[in-house]
C-alpha cells in the first residue's frame, strides 16, 4: 500500500507503481540466470528485448576486433537492469516511446570511418503493446536509416547510456552509488558552495545539482574537451546552461557556473547533459522517503545503494494465492475458493447451488456467494493490478493473478476483465505489424488509426516522469 507520504507526492507514488509492475521479479530472476551462464540472447528474450543484430554479418562489415568488443559487452549486458533504468512517461509509467538510446560507442578501426553505436529502441506510442524494446547497431549510414522502420533511428543526444554504463553493464553496477550521489546526505537546503546562486533551478524539481559538475565533466571529456558549456533540459520549456570553467587558482577541479540559457549565445549547439545525470535517482528518493525496502529494488541496484545488502529468504513470505475469501451471505460468513481449478462457493452443497443458479436464470436474486463469484469474473478487485501488468507487458503475471483468483479452468464471462485481456491481445498484433514494417506512416502500410474506445491510455503529448 502507498503511504501518506506517497499520496502527498504524486511523483513518489508514480515511481512506486513503476517499481511494482514495470520489471516483474520473474523477469529479473530469469534474465539474471541466463546472463550468468553466458546466454545473453536468452537474457534479452526473458527481458522482452528483440535482438536486431547478427554477429556473423557484423564481423564481415565492421571487422573481427570491433565485433569482439561488442560481443563482450553483450555478454555483460543486464537487459532487466536496462529496462529498470530506461526513461518513462506519466501518467502510466510506460517506457518513453519512439526513442533510440545509445548504450555504447565504438570508434572505427580505420581512419575516417564512422563510429558504431550499440542502441536500444522503444516503439512509437501506437505500437507499444507489451512494452517490448529492440537491440540493434547504428553506424549512421544511409542504408541503416533506410532499413530501420523506427521513426527516430538516430540515437538521442538527451538519453545517453553510453556515458552511464553502470545502468546496464553488470561489470560496473557498483558505480551507481557514487554516480547517483548516494554517498552524500540528502540536501535539505542549499549546499555550502551553492552551484545555483541565481536560483534558476525550478522549485520542487529533484535535480541532482550536486552531481552536475562531475557529470558535465564526463560529458565534455567524451566530446574531447575539458571545459565548456553544457545544456540542461528540466522539462516544461525550462533550460539552463552549465559553464564548466577552469579553477581560478589553477590547481583545483573545474568550477561549475549556471546561467539562463537565453543569455548564452549559441546555446543550442552545446551538448546536452544526459537525462540520467540531470535528476536524482528515483530509487534513492524512494529509499530516503522510507517508501521502499531494498528487497523491492532490482538486486543489482540494491547491492550498489546499500553496502552489505543481501536478499531475504523468499520462503519467509507467506503465499496467499488460492486461500478462501470470506463473503457475508444470509447473516453468516461463507467461504469462496478454488475447487478443481474453479472458483466455487464452499459452504453451499451442489444441489443448493444448482437451485440458486436456476432461480437467477429466471431473474431471481442470486445468493451473495454466487454474486461475489460472478463479480470476480466480470470486475474483480484485482482488475487494476491486472491492467497495470498488461500495460507493462507482464502477460504471464496478469494471467497468474487471474488464475490465482478464478482458477486455471475458469471461463471468463463478459465484462471489464475479459475486455482488458482481449484489448491487450489485439494491441500485440499492432506491434507485430510495426516490427514487420507493415504498419505506420508510409505508402502501402496499414494505418493503425485512432485508439479504440476501450483503450484506457489516452494518446496525448507525453509528460515527463520527472
């Protein structure tokens, strides 16, 4: 349950829902097991990532040396951790659609060649059913752009995980504690040396101001510079420019100054501070607010943020699935539970149940136990959680919730639950058409059209999750 603190802060409530449903424990466990035995492709499949690269053809195109470097990175890719850290949008916490994110950059073996990027792509909003993502290479060539059906094939300059490998590379996850600022106490006010003396950061924004100087230095060094200007995008049209200048004494680290973006000439040409470096890590915020325990975080994240942490014994958590539920029926508390794989009234004999079902078919008032069973099939109490799992692509988790409530042999009756499951299945067809290049804008393609009335997610301008 969400605490009072979470209700007071919509952003914390938002991230609690994301952490509960977006990357289910079953995905983390399966992907982790496959990664640890060297099956990187199986780990990607477990994390719902489609692999759009061929290492054999890559060796012919880019050479054996570069292919070996890419293969090494793929073996240490934690796809479930990558999904955990990908940017998300409000209000549902879904992956930011239509995005290409660079995971790694490889310089060409020959002089004058173009760098090669290992990228991950999220589908556009109209094809995001299942929240599947794809893994591919991008070399900036015209043929690569022509063969890619993605609307934004080029890596985004704002979302760069090649500068934050600790968010997907299992070898470097211990860097998260330093890069997230977890070693520093939370800032109740301004730090002693205020990096924002003009107060340009909007109030209420959880900006990682204390990390901006170091992160700007990492960005500039990747661009081949030591000092210079860096743009910061804070959402809502608010922009800043960081000026990383050499220390006046000449013997200290570069000094960070902040100025309003309109006052800086040529600000649009400056590199953008990556989104992962702009904001405070959501997991760190949730832990500091006391809203989440390390056991509910991704294991690699929990191990980095909490030194000495070890996962608790799952056998200590009682399994409540399939236990009878109580219903007030004719002045007494009766039980309904699973019998032979179906939800049944446990405190009524079969003859009584058949008589009551016949009376209900003749427009009579059914027993409260039968009404509760019918309501569970049509509009169960868990319907919100089922929808959340369907929206985030956890179809097996959604079916497990339904089976735990109604039984594996239940036949769904018409109602909200059946509509939600059917809509999820139809949306997966749209994603398949997008992957095949048969749907979307363009001649000879199927137009997905407007969302159906039962589609609960409005198609509007995406709000940032920050």
